[in-house]
C-alpha cells in the first residue's frame, strides 16, 4: 500500500491487496457485499427519515419485519421490484440518468 503522510494514494491497490484483484471471485464477492451494505444503508436512512418502523415498512410492501432488517443489515439484497416497492413506500423515487 502506498501512503504519503498516512494518506492513501492508490485505493485500488489497497482493495486488490485485501480483497483480490478486479475480475477475481474474491473481488466480485466483496463488490456484491459492498453493494448490499450500501443498499441497506440507503433504505435504513430513508426509513428513519420517514419516521417509519421496520414493521410499518414491511406492512406497506406486504413483507416481514425480519426481511426489512436483513436488507438494512446488508445480509440480503432485495430484487429490483422489491427495491422499487420499498422506495415507493418511503415516498421516494428512483431517477435513472445518462452520465454526461
């Protein structure tokens, strides 16, 4: 790992060292786990901002509190359709845009 005054210069090298090079199974698993965690945090933050309990959210999407908890903890990744139902239940929307 290359550092300068405790600052990381090449984060991709750090990831490769710790989780494997891009294209490896280990790195793919890390990426999936990171996306699951990030998705869970987005939903958790939005739910709290909406002042809604896990049970209330689960009832709105016809699911269980346990399922919402697993999503928020990054243990599972919801399907696209469930993600959209959750986002809708939280009064949010997804916007897909082309990069500039």
